[in-house]
C-alpha cells in the first residue's frame, strides 16, 4: 500500500471547516470529484459503523479509529457494501482491509485552518485519489471562504 498526503490552508475557523467536511449537505459537494452524489453515513462512534456510499447505496464499510472533533478523525476501511450486503471477508477485500483515511485540522490562527488528509491506497488508485482530494479540497476551500 502507498501513503498519500494532501494539505490545504483555508481562510475560515476550524469548526466551520469541520462542519463543511462532514455535514450531509456539503459532504457530497466536496467529494463529487471522487464520485458524484457521494454520501457518508456514520454513527460517529469509535468502533462504530461508517459507510462511504455512492448514489445507489453501495460503497465501503468503515469504522472510526480515533475522533477528536474538530481536530481529527481516523477512519479504518473494513470492507464493501453492495446491494445491502457487507463483505469484510473476501480475498478482494482482505487485500486492502485495514487501510486508513485520516483527517487532521489545525488552527493556524483564529480564521485560518490547515486541513491535512493521509490515506493508504493500492497504487492503481493514486490518480483517482489525487484528483478527488486536490479538486475536493479546492471546493472545500471555496465553500468555506465564500
């Protein structure tokens, strides 16, 4: 697995940026560059369930490893969800299960927030992730600063 890092400075307070990252209304806007109509459903509990889904309701099953709002959230990807069935045991899933996606927010000053994402991926998805995070973070910056 490869580790990819993304970072952006946003001229907005940390709580506003956190809220824009995870709000049900704004999450699909900044994540559209990964997949149109993306959605995230989470119980926001460490060890609980989080789903990263497409518009058909298929996607990834994950859990939260670490949570310190509005500074940090670490997701660990466990498997897939397809047609309502979770798969955490197949060989295809086991090849990448346990990969993490980490978000760190830091107040540089009262109105500037540094957002950093670190993700583990199979190399074949590097271009997709680069496009998603680079364009997505630019959109997040636009949302926060407008």
